[in-house]
């Protein structure tokens, strides 16, 4: 199936995201092979948070990077294990950090001493 041919047949008035699960999976597995088994691939929700894509990535072994409690909740509602989620935005509201901890998130990214102190 040619993606452009298929996309041109669709009648959407605004931009949209077109993806095929088989291609997504093939690219993910290729990336995984290049990085090796010791690497963890964390898909960032900001790239695309369509539930079907997130679920498929979860099912093939992906971990995730979320930038807010709202994104973490999306992942948890889809059945993603909290151990497979990194809370990784540069500035996190304190209430989002507390909520993430209550949900079992224990991995955070920080790019300043102040953010490390806030998470601690």
C-alpha cells in the first residue's frame, strides 16, 4: 500500500497524522537493534499522543517520556507500567511531581540543581 495514495483518498480539512502499525513496529525494532538490548527506548508523548499509537508502542516494548501529570495519566490509563515512564520535562509543577510519585513514577529528568531539589 502506498501511503501517499491512501492519504490522498482521505477527506480531511486540516493536517492529520497517518501511520501504519507495521511500519511503526519495523522502525522501532530496527532502532532497538541498532541500540542494543541494554538501551531503553522512551517515546516522547509530545511527538504524538494518539492512544492507538501509544498502545502499540507499549505492546512492542517501548517505554515513555511524559512532560506532565496529564501525559502520565494518559499512559497509565492505557496500562503502561509506571516503571516504564520517565517524567522528563525541564520544569515540573510541584503538584505534578507529587501526583507522579503517588502513581508510582520514580524516574525524573532534570536540567538544573533547582529542579533536582524540587524533585527530591
